[in-house]
C-alpha cells in the first residue's frame, strides 16, 4: 500500500512532490559553504561537464558575494539554476568531492549552486552584456537546454538569434520531462525568462520546423542553423496490447503530469516497463500520485539496470517494488490494460536468454512503457546532405558540432542519444563557438 494518497489540490500535489533538493536559505548556505576545503586541484570541477569553478563560487557565497557567485556559475553553465536541482550531482560534482574519501558527507554543491543563481533570478541581476552586433543571424530549432544554451553563447558573440519552438513553453524536457520533485515548472520558466531578458534572443512558440520547405526557408533567411530538437516520443515495444487504454509511454506520462499535475489519474496497480532513469521517475511519480502498488519490471538483472543507483533508491523509498529478469510478451486486457504477460530471462555477457515455459501474467490496471525514445529521423531526412549514424543520431564533428551539411550544427539528445541537461548545455555552448568559427571563415 502506498504511503501517498491521491492529490486532489495544488497544495496536496506539492506536498506529495516536495522538492528533494529544497532551496537553501542564507544561513544554511553560509554554513554549508564554510565546509568547503577549496581544493586547488578540485576534482568537482573536473567532474562537471560545464567545468564550473565550484570552489570559487562556493567561496564567493561564503564571503557574501552572492551576485559574483551567480556570475561564476552562469559564465560556465547557462542552466545554472536548473542544473543545481536536476543534475545527478551524486555521480558528478558531489560524487567527486574529496570528503567521500573520508566517509564525510560531500558538500551540497547542487543546492549551493541553486541558492546563488536563484538570488540573481529573483533580483533580476544584470550579469551579462551581449556582444556588439556582427550583422549575422542564426536560427535555432528547439528551445530546450541545448537550444537556449547555444542562443545565449551566440548572443555573447554578437549574433542575432531566433529560436523556433514547437511547443507553447521553452526548456524542452526540463519543463516537460523532469520529475516535479526535482524542479517545478515555475522554477524552470523563471530561469528561462531571466535568460531571455539577459541575452535578448527571440523565441517563436508553436512553430514547427519539419518539412524540406521549412528547412530551405531557414537556410535562405539565416547564416547558420542549430538543431536542438532532442528525441521524440516513447519507442514502441512491438508487442500486442500497446494500444490499449491506460497504456502510455513514460515520456508522455511525465509530460502530462508536469502540465496537469493532480488533474490526471493513475491506476491502483501500475507496472512500469524499463530500467533507466526515466522508468524510475515514472514509477516514483505513480506512487506519489496515489497508486496502491507500483512495480518496476526490467528484462535484465538489478545490477544491469541503466538507472543511477540513487534514482532506484529514491523509487524504493516511496514504495516502488522491483521485478527483474522479466521481459514483457503482451499487454493483456479487453479495451483497457488489465495485466502484463512476462517471460523470465537470464542475462549473461550482455545477452538475454528467455526461459522456456516460464511465462506468467501480472495483473494491473495501468502500464507505463519506459524503454527509450525514438530518433526523429523523418524530420532530419528533410535536410539536404544530413548524415545520421546507425542509431539515427545526427553525426557531428567532435570539436565544432558541425553536421555533414556545413550550414547546420547540432548538440543535445539528438546527437548524444539521451544524456543529462548539463551535457546538452555544455555541448551546445561549444556548438555556438563552432558556428562562430565557421561563419568567420567564410
């Protein structure tokens, strides 16, 4: 039985999804920052994909220079606030903290980062002066972490930037796909407003760039184009019953939850298919929405799951049960999902073997499929000369992030196949410099 009751109001939803990294107050930030050893060869910096000077920004907090701390963070990572809350700090900066070697709690770097940047956002501190206009224009497709990060850096380099976003709100998965107990939509959108005011890029919402004609128009009107569209909807399992009512993809479920909150319904018994971080979020969210039983079912062993260990621990802490070495064969039901038929598996050497005669059906009234997202190949193939790799990702130059069509650059999940917000922000910043290098060479 879940410890959570179904939320029926905004306040109940907020209680069920209370932040796992709540914002520090000034006293907490002062005492936490005073614990930092300010290592001269700080391993936390090396562990951060954006290379933030972490000892410096923590020292600035400790000395009362909160605005300077925020500037240090944003100089390296334009998603400073969001990354402080959603980054897997346990395996990045905090996981590299030297205190771990002494069995001492590592510095809460993520919370300190959000503390400093939240102050700048609330006070609308002007931290940047954009570069003098060079008369060149760059189009960006997608207002997610990659697109926004690229836009900010391009504005610093003097480019006019226009972002085309298919949805009604910016920030991609940070708004639509990150669990609400990690960051609220209000927090995300506050940072997006802050960045747009700081850097002055334009955003056109509900603007779909999908056809060959759309791309040709951009090529005519802009000097370069950056693609930051991320991945598509949840991939199918190609098993019977996927179209039944109450069977939904994890990406779609999380987005619905983020946008509608307590106004959605979950089943009494939910089965989540998958072993990655998205599966953990979907399972944890189902439990917090009042599901009586949530089972996380994965075709490999618990040690082979793709999710971070702390994500699995978080799911277990809210009552999620694990069921491993089981592979779905069919989603059963008459019109709506009533169960999942599984076959037991053995995994060795990276391969899975099905155990004959081991089939069984686990009853449920909701199924969430969390087995990855499709690549948006149909859209990308409308770009002349665009090369994709064998997995359907855009192939780019490692240093400049230029694609096989020299006018296009790309970064984020559409290139990496699916990593963290911080990786998209870091790579897109490099792509902006690649665009600058390319246009200055013409």
